């Protein structure tokens, strides 16, 4: 008997589906359901069903509210800066044409570096006293002493400083994606706009960016999701401090789970976080990308 | 010629200068890391900081590589990343092929599920996986960690491989089938050789995802299977902020993958941009 194409397709997808079900879906179901229990942190300890108590506790906790706000700020800072720099560099590469190829490769290298390494490296660059950034700023006459700016020790600016390595690490991704998108912008449309007397800003905002919209959407959504999940890069720089000023949701959930030993509350927080991510990503996909519409 | 490309000499010069400034800022952190790794441990944290080493030495490399646990961690990183790459390819290739060639509803659900997986915070899967691995007897093993890393790289691999299969014309397999090849035979003998470049790209991304991963390694390993990112992170606490040795180990860990990228950059750019540009 000959197997139908449909059966064959299922047979081919089954191993990957089984793997994802066993090692992603099932853990995730357990994680979400843990949110409804009061759980003792000791392995095999007692669990007690408490309904929505953990969710109420999460919403009411100042730590959760603060971490949510910081996650939003961090994500916006990272995405906005990466997009601005990424688009700028992509436009430069496109304007210079084929001769920029070598520089495109050089620009790509941070993408391969581990976030832990990037975080530690930037912590080393930005450290108050023997950090090279402050020292170079002092030599340039911008700072009076090398400990004037406490990049990672001043609670008012630490959240922005911890974003720097993330921006350094992945702006290239946006550049590469936008650069590839620019290759597909038809040259005659640009020429026509130039002939009509369009100046560069008009050309950029009225012609190039609208044409790139699907590509921009994918780049922003992918980076937005990843920035909102940032964990190791922040943990390694500040461990959430000073004064909790860099404790984003992923750090708070991790800490609630491991250090404060409250897996139930941590699971409730994680579930809220996941639901919000899904809603925001879905809205973003339909708002920016508008699949199916022609313009 | 692309319409965006500019020909005016003055604007080209300005663009080159801007680009040079951006690249210097972009390249500086890693170059400084390399320079610091050749300083003496005291020079590395000297005040005021200097860009160039006062005295070039390999002391930090010797310290870092002879530390307890560093050599096993490097081996663990390689073993885990290779295992995870193999798992990803073995699972993703047939799935992606089925998704692109037989457009069934289950295939569409699959692609959507792979997208959603990317939004899941690592801790939400990692914490329950600790228990799963204990049940399976895979706590603190490279195999267990490789399975966990595959949860990250598999959705990405399916996505990438789907794009590569998409670019292979259907006629190739039809011809093979007319010649008497089975569906699996057509995939194995005709389609896979055509997408070998795509397989390489997917393998590199799966390898990198595992090589650079931190949180799963932190949760699922303690001594035996610990990977290098954890050891690098521990330099700050265990050895009292030995920045010199940390930069040396970070250099040893990063340089092979950076070189790999330079060698295969054309393919990697294709992989990075393929899915996104197709929309």
C-alpha cells in the first residue's frame, strides 16, 4: 500500500513535533500550572492549590511593577537605538555599493560573541575607576576624573548602560536585514523620485522606509522579543543592581524562583509576561507588517 | 546599479569617513579585550587605564587555561554544541521539507508554534526542565544540556531550512521520482545535495546558539557538564575579579567562532537575512 502525501508529511514532521512537545510544550504547561500552586522550594515538597492568589500577589507587588516598567524601558531603548543606528549604517553601506563588502563583514563580528562575554567586556570598559571609557573621556577633556560617571553604579543611568552591550551585540543584525531589504528596492522608483525633485529626507521617509516596511517589521519584532527576554547580559553586568535599578522581569522571575524560593509566584509572573509578549507581538505583526495589504 | 548608491565624490567621502568612525567605535571593545589579555594582571586593572599593554605577556592565557575546570569546560562546550547541532539538523530537515513540499494544515500550525517558541522566556522552559532531566537521569550531562539547547535552535533551524527548501524547484524531485526514486530517496539523493550550503548555515546557527547559551547551562549543569560561558562568568566571583584571565579566556572562546564567521560570511549573511527579507 502506498502512503499518501499527507501521511508522509506527518511522518516527517513527527520527530520534531514530538521533541518540541516533550521539551518545550510540556515544561511550559507545567510552568503555567505551577502559577496556581503554592510550592515549597524543596524538591518533592508539598504543593497546595491556591487559585489566582499568585497572580494577584504578582500584580500587587511593587517589585513586579517596577521590573515590568524597566523591561519596557530597556526594550524601547534597545530597539530604538538599534533601529536608528542599524538603518543609518545600512543606508551608508547601500550608498557605497559593492565596495563596502569587507566592512559589512567587519561590522558583523559581535553577532558571534556570547552575551556573557559581551556583558563582562562592557562592564570592564565602563567600570568607574580603571574603565577605559571614562579614561578616554577624561583624556578628551569631557570628564574631570575617571570616576565621574558611574555607568553601572549610578541607579539613575544603570538601566541605559546595561543596554549598551546588547546594542553593540545585535545592531548588526538589523543592519544586515535592512541592507538586504535595500537591495530589493527597485532603483527606478528612487530615480523617479529624484527626478521629481525629492530631497534626501523626503526620499527616506516617503519612499525608502515605506518600501522596507515588511523587512523593518520582522527586524523590530525579532529584536523586540529578544530584548524583552534579555537575561545573561544584564545579570553579568549588574546582577540587577544597584538598588534593583536593572532588575528586569527575566531577572526578577529567575530570582523569585531560585533565591527567594517561591516557584509558584515566579511561575505566575512568567505566565503574565508570556501572555503580554504574545499579545504585543501579535498586535505588532498586524500593525506594522499588515500581511496581505499591499501598501 | 542600485538607485540608492551615490556617485557624488563629496558625499561618498563623507560616507566613508562616517563609516570609518562607526567601525572604529564598533571594533574597539573587542580589540581592547585582546590588548588587555596581553597585559600583566596588575596592568589590566591599573589606574589610569591605558589602551596598549605596558609589557606584552601571555601570563593571562597561562593562568586562564590552567585553572581547574577550564579545559573540561571547553571540551564540554564543543561536545554539547556538536550534539545539539546534530539533533537540530536531524529533526529540522525532514520537518522543514514536509512543511515546504506538502502544504498541509499541520505544517502551518507547526510554523506558528515555532514562532511562539521564540517568545517563551528561557526560564519558563528551563526551570521545569531541571526536573525532567533529573527524571531522565540526564542532570549535569552534556546530553541533557544539548537537548535543552536544541529547544532554542530547533525552531530557528526549521525556519531557516524551510526557506532553503523553498528555493529548490519542485521539478528536481519530480524528475527523480519519474526515475523511480522514493520520496525519501529524492530528498536524500537529489534535494539535500542542492541545499548543502543551507545545511551548513543552519548548522552554524545551531552550533552558535548552543556555544553562547548561558541560562540553561546555569540551571542544568553543576560540575561535570559545565560549559565555558559559566566558567567565564565565575571568574568574577571565584577568583576575585581576575579581569586579565577573564579577557584571555573570553578571547580563546570567541576567536574560533569569529574566524569561522569571516570564512563563511557570505553564507551566514544569506542565513541571517533570508527569512526576514522574504517576509
